[in-house]
C-alpha cells in the first residue's frame, strides 16, 4: 500500500511538471530515506481506530495522544449523529499521525464576505493595512526570533571542530577541499541538533503567527488587495535578514492559499502603473521618493501621512481593472478616516520651523501586534471563533 501511494505521488508530480503547473520534481535519494508514510484507505496498511485512538500498523498498535482540551480536534472526531510524520524535536525523533476523515470539516473560522474589501502594502517585517474597520501597520511575526548571538557562537564552535578534526581537508589558506568526506564528532552532531532546534522553534512560531494574522485579515474582509513585490530583489538589497525573520513571502503565499480554500479573493496588483508610493491625489501628480522618506505630504497643506498607510489607502480606492487612481474617492475616504489616523499617529502636522521637506522629521508609530488589532476590531474575540 505504501509503494502504491508513493507511485501515485510520483505520477502526480511528473504530470504537473509536464502540464506546466509546477516546477521540476526533485526526488529523494535512497540515502536520505523517507520521513513520512501514507495509506490510501483505512482498511489496509495504516489503520486508525477513532474510538480507541489507536493506530495499527505491521501487527503493532500505537496509542495516539489526543489533547482533550483541543475543542476543534474533538469536534472533528465526532460523527454526524454527535457520538463520539516524523519530526526531530530536541534531538529526538517524534512521529505524528495525520488523519483524513470522511465528510466536511467543522467550521473553525467565520470569514467575511467578498463585499468587504481590505488593502495591504507589504514591507520586509510589517504590513500597512487600510479598510473600513481599521487602518495602520501590523507586525507579521514579532515573536519569531532566534538568539543570533548564540547561533553565531554555535556556528563558530562547529567550524573549529571540523577544522581541528579534519586538518587534511583544508588548503593552506583555509579553503575547504571539495570531494573529501569530513569526520564529524558526536559533540559536532550535538551542536547540529541544537542549531536545528533553534531554527525549528522560530519556524513553528512564525507559521503560528502567520496563521493568526491571516485569520484576522480574512475575518475583516473577503476581498484583499495586495501590492506585488519582488522579494528576491529585496533579498539582494539590505533586507535579507528582515525577510528571513518575518517570512513575508511565505505569509503572502499562505494568505492566497487560505483565501482560495475559503472561497475568498486575494488580488495582487503590480506597482509599475499605479506607483502607489509616488502618487498625490490632491495634485494628481507623481513624485519619486527616497527610501528614507517615510512621510507623504497631503497636497500643499501642513499635514503629512505615513507613506505605507497612504499606499494602502490608494490601493483601496484604485480602479485596478484599468490601472488608474480615483482621486475624488481617495480624498473622500481619507477625510473620513483622518481623525482615526491622527489619533494613531499616522497623520501629523509638520513643524513650520523645519526646513527641508525631504528630510525625515518625525518618528513613525510602532506597528501593532495581531492581538492588539483583534482587540480593537473584534473586542478581543478568540482567534478560533473569528
């Protein structure tokens, strides 16, 4: 049964590549082995007993631990009448069971209708959001951090261990010789596991925070407009570390995937024609700004708005089908939200004593967390009931 399922997955991968629906398949070598197995039905091979929470495989029974406090899992295991992979964590191999059940999954999140719209201007670590419910900047993954100092110390220790135990594998100038097998000690392998554990924790936290923010956005609007950026170009610039910490590219992909599965829409808009960061709806002109100019002047007035929030507002009111702005709609929407933006610090008055308009003259408001935004919009409703 396992071989049949592997053959099916191989055929699907090759078929997607031939039809141009996916990239070239990369198959694992026999040396790497398999980290997961899958069965086609619950009658042969892998058999899971829901009532006893027992997995039977190869004449052995394995007790499956189900969290009794997990309300969603409990509801998923219930029948219609109401009756009742492998990962390395902390250096130890742990196995997880993923069950596919018949029927429809219980409703976990209540999403908004497609009539509600929300626009996003994404950055390396934050996103600027504008909608009828809320406007401002949100941190994408604020708690997905690793101890960089500790990792640097660990990596230097690993490098010293390799050089000390493999002196013949390096040239006189310290460059590694290709094609030579290294000797790795037990202490080196222990450091490798510690390094993997640091990154695993950060990755798990990042995925969790991405999911919480996505559920919040889809609960506020069923149609989401987002400016499409080239994150590879950002990586080549000065934002490689910031992108790695926030995982903004993965966040956008997960947002599109979850919106599609929920029947909602995520529209990516190319910035080349709308030029969101350059357009002024009061003068209907475009002015290119330097990267350090984070404030946008509203016409010829003394009021300035945070640049990313302004881009999200322009995207919210734009005619994306014809790739053009609607200045009257932008001004009307901005005037209606200006008091809220003033209170949040995203619209300010520039001091008349300041000279050059191009110089940054005020610090930006700190981006809010997902929990704070949820409290302001939904009065603290739990993520699983949005």
